């Protein structure tokens, strides 16, 4: 299926979804169909290059950490408000001397809040943070790959009651995988849910996943990493022929998570729709295969995308990514071609996340030999090749 055909099928599926959840806004979504298609196909952007500019800042209060990067590794850095961040080689560190003024020579630096992926090459480095030292950093070796949003415009939050991932897997040949006994991979829609009640709040991580293992597939919902909610797993053979639950490509469809508050608690809805499986195409229909309940009645609940650290000490990102089949495992692809797009409901229509990256950090699973090519706002094509950790658009 061509990408344009997939988007057309997606729009039809979104219409069905809106009718099921809120018939009153069906007309608004219907009138926006042409705009959605035009937006996806006319706003493809190139990958921006990080520009290093000279900055200065108070280094009387500072943090310093040693970092070793080997071949193929990158450095994830979240720069906070009030932080002056520098990446220094050993010689640059010695030349600075540790005084209160900013270093005059450095490999990379930023004072602008945001998520950065730095690729200085193999070697030993020192990460120097002046002022606000509350930054987050991580050496990226392998992570889940796809589309991930960490914040909205101006380094702010994005809140919504629904997120959606659209996929079209035309080919996926696994060379090896870990995490489960049989070979496989997972396609994960991961998000954070905030529940406010009185002066208190709680934050929960949720996952809607397509799991492919040993030639079989199913959809699975989890919450807070270890809390299994339920799945659609159901394998049916008739006359030796697989009638349900066996993987065929191309496979296209969508994963969706919605949140709503009721008088008996906050309900997390996990759904999917299949648009194509092998040579068969299907009428778009959202199947809500499981539901999670947070028993706090009449609370305020929403999905959040935020640079603020969540319960696992990482930014509360929203992800649509490919990784290992489960249990923190990884997958290496010998061949792969897939399209992924990530959307959120902005109150009147589905919108692509405005600032996205090729990797997700809110899952234990990871992928190897997966390269993400930007094809539009919050959209990528995944192929085999070296993992590339970068910003997709801004």
C-alpha cells in the first residue's frame, strides 16, 4: 500500500473512531479531511543540523560528569531552563581550568532548553553544567526507534485525551531477538497519563502494543510497566489454514489510547484497527480490546507530553516505536520497511506532534539496525541501517 493510500484509509478510520467516541464532532473531522491530507504531504521537512554558537554563563555553581562514548554511541541531553551546558574534551577541560567564567573552547554547548542528541565521535568527554544542574543525560547505544515527542512549542507541555499511531509494515524480517523465546518484535504506542484529584496527583505510564512473535500477532495493553491489562490474543486455524492471528505483510492499521474520567474512576481505553493484512483489506473499525481502571472517581485525567521528568526519571514523552518483543529485549532486523505516524487529539482534530525525534526512551525494549527517514510531520519511514538518533522536525 502506498503511503498516500494509507493516509486516506487512516482518515476514514479516524472518522469511525470519532463517531464511536463523540458523534457531535464528526462534522468537524469530516470537513478537515482534505486539510489533513494536504498537511501530511506538503509539509515534509529536512533534518535540521545542530548549530553550535558561543555562549557564556555563570559557572560558580556547576556539575561535572565524565562520559565515554564508543563507536556508534550518541549522547542524549535535556537542557533545562537556567542551564549552561558544555561538552568538553580532556584538553578543553584542562584549558578552561575550572574558573567561574564559561569555557572558551568546547566541542558542543547550549543554553536553550530542549532535547539534544550530540554525536561528537568516540572518546572521553566531560559534561559541564553551569547554573541549573538539573539536566538529564544518557548515552544512547540502542533504543526503540520510530517517532517520539518530548514536548510542545516553546518547551511546553501538550495535553490531550487521545493519542494515535498509524502504521504500515510492508516488510519485516527479524534476524534475531531477545526477551521472549520465539523471534519477534513489538510496535508500541507509549504515553503518560496524569490523574489529578484534590490537591494530589498521580502519573501512570501506559502502552498499547502490536506484538509479533513466531509468526503470530496480537494487541496488548499494559500500565506502569508491570501491570498487564489485557490483549486480543486469539489464534484460529481452520483446515490447517490460519484464519486469525497469523502475521502477513503488508500489514497496516492503527493503535489508539484514550482517557476519560467517570464517577467510578479514570478509564484508560486501549484500541486498534486493522486496515490491511496480506492481500486482505478491511473496513476501518476501532476494536477496544481492553480497558484499565484507576479507581479515583471524578478526577481530572489527561495524557501529557512534557520535558518534566516522570516517575521513571525520564521526560514524559509520547512514543510510537519499534523494539524487541517484550521483557526488555531487543530485535535486530535483516530487512524492514515500515511507515509510522504519531498524532494527538487537539480538541477538534488529529494533529501531528510538532517536535519529534527518531527514538524513544520510555520503554525497556530496543531495536538494532533500524534507520528512521523523515517523510512528514511526526512521520517516518523505517528501513534497515544504522540507528540514527536525531530530531525529525521543528
